[in-house]
C-alpha cells in the first residue's frame, strides 16, 4: 500500500496522523523517569542533614555549658584556695603572736634517769640522744636552727646553744677534770661559783673553750651517782636571753 503524500512535503511520506517523519515533528510524548528509590535517598539525606544540624546545636550548647561549669568550678576552687590560705595566714599570725607572748615551753625529759623538766625556747629545734651503754648515756641539744649531730664525730664537736648531758662519771671526778682543763688553758678570765637547783648543789663555770674558741658556760650537778651537765656553747651570745633562764628553770627529782 502506498504511503499517503504529505501535502506540505510532497517528497516525504506522511505518518498516519498527517505529519512528516523527516521534519521531526511531535510524536508520542516522553516523560521524566522517577523511582521510589531516588525519593528515599533524598529523604534519608534530608533527615541526616537535620540530625547533623541538631547535633551541632547540641554540641555548641554542651561546650557553652561546659565552659560555664568550668568557670564556676574555677571560681569555687579559687575561693576555697583563698579561704585556706587565709586560714593558714591567720594560724601563722596566731602562732607568732603566741610565741611572742609565750616564748618558752615546758620540756619533760625521759624517765630513765629520774623525772626532770625545764623550759626552753618553744620554736627552737632539738635533738635527743639516748644510749644506755655510752659514757654519756643521755644528751639533749637545743638550737635556734637545726641541730647537726654525727655519731661518728667526737663528742666535743657536737654542741648547741643549750645542752643537757648526763654522764656515768661521778660529780667529783667531772669537777676535777674540768678544773684541770681550765688550769691548763691558763684562762685568767674563767669564773667559778656555787649554784643550787632543786636542792641540788653544784658548780657553775665560765671559761674560754679552745675547741670552740669562745667563752662557754657549764654547770655540773651531782645527780643519782652521776654528773648532770647544763651547758651553753656561747656564753656571751646566749646567757642573757636564754642560758640564765634555762638553767634556773630546771626541776629535778632526787
């Protein structure tokens, strides 16, 4: 069957609708292809974007609240630190005031050689040495600064502003030895006097000690078949404010 002639284009066949195939005129319409899967992707992306947006907002809020909380914590810590420092300063000032008003404190010695006590400057350092087998079984050292003691050193090298020593020698022998030492030193400025402490009569000496190269003070008392020493390693420096009050404060028991 012959194709009908297109009156607009006698050379080309016409389609049944009367339009030329060559002219590319309208044919059956073509629609954009859409699927349910592409729509689901879009929904998921939108939801994820929304969730991320919400998370960012929550993160910002958390950071802001954290900074605020940290600021409060820092403020509380600073407040507590300042309060504690104030308490420490107040305690130090109170202790300083107490020391100024009551610069001396009671000291009770150990009971191995009978009970005895005395007063010492309350803020001084002290060292106690006890060895029942030693020639000097009991010694106490008091000093404004740290007391340095080395057991390997000779006992003459250990000294302090105020000292107490109990020896195994008899009082008479210690007196004899000390007088001999002063005589050999030819110290014309040396002094000797009788003192009484808690009904114990002893002797007080002052003389220049060659080991220390300065004037020292030594009191020796007869005490329980032993000799009881109360000493200072620098009489000129310590006697007026400390040594005189120190030895006069002793309370000894028979």
